[in-house]
């Protein structure tokens, strides 16, 4: 196989499977890892793929752009509704505690909370707090800090200081992207810091992410996949992605 043919084939493979490692490509095409790295460098310069540690991802998988809440609210809405409904089964026992990360899917979950369920709810999300504040059985703790207009989430030292002293039963976490290599990631470093603190504050971590986010990577990683217990996603997740996550000991729930 000529180099051009192999590079074309590699580009198609990465487009189909998302992140692919140098070692896997070396074994697939029967060439050295050095040859694979040269191929990936060529494809990167062409803008077809983006090189990441140990391999490459589709060029479209890396971005620093962050859509606002209003835009995300109507993106894959049906899948998000199903994910939120499935995530209800991971609520802590009556009288337990949970931290809700800011996000449109976690927001949907908050909207489904039973009104007679006693729960201590911690959140940095203005919309989630507004919903929870009307529920008489919910003890609400709203994290302070600067509110980002894009996500309507409180970030900064105030939120981080509060989370440092908390321990909750469950964290319901949203993410802009998730891959085995880069973990859970988001475009904004302040948002990432709060998400990281939420993960560290929880005994059990449940990630709510529709399948379009799986295999993608954003600028700032806030948690390795090994630090999460469950991911609730939709049926469009590929068999390959599901296996990668399951192999890391994560319970993959299909909504």
C-alpha cells in the first residue's frame, strides 16, 4: 500500500471510530509506529485529523467553541430527556445528598425530581437552583461565585472553597466531551475547575452525556474516565466506544 493510500485509509478509520492509537494503527497496517506518526503528521497538516497524545482524533473533535445554554437546550433534546429519566435511578436514598453540575441534561434531571423526595441538593447552576427552590422536600445549597453567561453556572474561588468542605453521596456531572485518552473535558478552565471539585467531592459519580460527546475532546480535561462510576447515554453510542468505556470499569447505561 502506498503512503497516500494508507493515509486516506487512516483518515477514514479515524473518522469512523473517533480516537485511534498509534499502536493500533501500526498493527492494522503492518508498519512501524514511526511511519504511523509521519502519516498522522501529514494528515494533521492537511487539517483532516488532530494529533493527540498516543494517537489522533477527527479534526472536528477538538474545539474551543462553547455553545450557550439556549442553543444546547434544543440540541438532541429527545436523547437528553431519555438520559435524564434513566439517571433518576441513581438518586441517593431518601435524605441523601447530591451535587448537580450545570448543564442542560442535568437540568432535565432536576426537573424530574419527585416533589416528595427528601434530598440535599448542591449546585452551581442558576436554572437548576431556581427549579429546586420550589420543591419543599429539597434542601438547596447554591454555590456562589461569578456566573458565566454562557452556561449560567457559578465558577471561581467561592464555588471551589465551598466544594472543598463537602462530601455528597452522588455527583451528577455534565461534560462537553469524553474520551478514554483525555477524559471528561470542557472548553473553559474555570468551569473545569468546578467540575473537577464536584467529582472529588462525591462518593459516586454519574455522568450524563449524549452519544455525540463521546470520542470528542475539548481544551481542558477535568476528570479521567477512571474517576467516574456510571455514564448514562443514548443508544447511538458506537459498540467500540461502549466497549472502551466498559473496559475501564465504567457502567454504561443506555437510555
